[in-house]
C-alpha cells in the first residue's frame, strides 16, 4: 500500500494531537507518581488483559475480578492476552506498572499499512474457512504465512461442512493441506457436527480465531461460549459478503478449560509486514525444493534448472500453491516498490 503524502496543514494537525496526548500522558504519570510516593496505591499484583475500552484496559486479577486500568505512558502498547503487573487505585480502578515477557505476538497491518498488535501469548491461530462465502485458498495461504511469521501454530478449520455441495473442491483442498503437514478439522456450527473435537482442541492454552467475514467465526465462538453474548453477523444478500460484527479483541474463558481470543473480523489479511525473502516460511514444501535450484538468487519462474518449477511440472509440488506463492510474492514486491 503506497503512503499518501500529507499536506502541511494535516502534518500540523497530527503533530498538535500528538503533543496534546503527550501532555495528558505526562500529567497522568505525574499523578500516578504522586500516588505511589504517597502510598495511595495498593500492593502490586499479577493480572491478565482481557479487553480494551478506549484509553483504559480491562485487567482480570488472579481471583477473577475485573478492573479497569490505565497504564504508565512508558509502557509499550498493550494487547489482549498480555500478562501484566498492576496496582489497585481506590479512585480510578487500577494502574498497570509493568508487563511480563510475551511468548508470541500476533500482528496485522491496518488499513494504512501500519503494523498493529492484535493479541499476545497465543498458542494456536485457528483459520476458519467455509464453502459459503467461498474462502479462496490464496487467503488461507496468506494466513499460514502470517502464522509462520509470528511463530504461532496454525490450524485450518473448515466450517459449514454441511454446505460442501456448494464448493466440493474444498474437500480436496483440505486433504492437500493435511498432506503438507497442516492440522485441519471440519465442523458445522449450525448442526454441531465436529464441535466436540474443537472443544477438546481449544481446552488448553490460548486460541485465536481468524477468517474472512461471513465464514461463521462468530457462530463457532458462540457455540464454544454459550453464556457469552456474541453477536452473529448475517450475510449480506446483496453482496454475499459478511458484515463485521467484532470491533476489538477480547479474551473469554471457555467452560471447562482454555481461553479464546475473539479478534476483529477482516475481509482480507494483509502481509505488508512480511518481507518477500521470508515468504517461504509459509511454503515449506517450496522452500525445500528451492534449496536445489542451480542459482541462489533464483526467482523460480523462468530461470534454467529451477528445482521448484521442475517439481511443480512433475506434479511433486502443488501447482496452486506455486501460483499462490508467486501471487503473494508479487504483491509484497509491489508494496515494497510503492513505499
């Protein structure tokens, strides 16, 4: 995505907003320091970030109570799933004073191409696909690249399995992903088919569900969390595309065991934060073949003695995965050139 050049007036307005925010943050820290010195804050204790509400963060204490907290301005941006240290404030809920080291961090670019953290300490990213609206394999591949880039275990979950007659080729696609070593499951949130296996899957650690709008992500979450109020989006009859129903990442405790983080719905998964040379992380089978190419800088298109192209032509590698690799790489190169 190319960066739009700002006018001098826009730059001045942005700088003014940033200066005002910095001034407020300094005043807030001065107030917090005063309370700390005066012994007005409670004892430091561990907590878990479970949601965001504007400038405040909802922290869950060890006893399960939830507290709205502000954070010190010297701390990095906090996300759902972060383990933090906070102190109770009798007047304003609490204050986050430190953060624990993250195991993993799931990030994605926003509409302006800026990389934004979504959730932390994720054990698995569950990619929800569906026959209606038909999830393109290239989009699944993009999720796999992002998961590999963030070093999070990916799982492909085919929802609406009772509607596969509308996209029968997805059965073969799922089998191909399994043969490549990816974990796959089929489920129908409407009929409950396969849901017991999913409940067992998410019963340990933190899981995050992602997927293009309309694939039934919210329906699956609602089935896993029957006591929570999860809005289920309807499919637009006019466009066939789902409507966004989630606005911020929130952590929920699954009855029995495990945590689930519901991330914002997205139509398209951007990979502007992934360098073209690291794209092979999401295409390990192509990476293995690329090591046998004659030239180290082989682009795997028209070069002589290209082991990747030879493996594709012989049927050892999937042609659609090869096309997907080239398509994603070209899009990354195009963005890089524009920026």
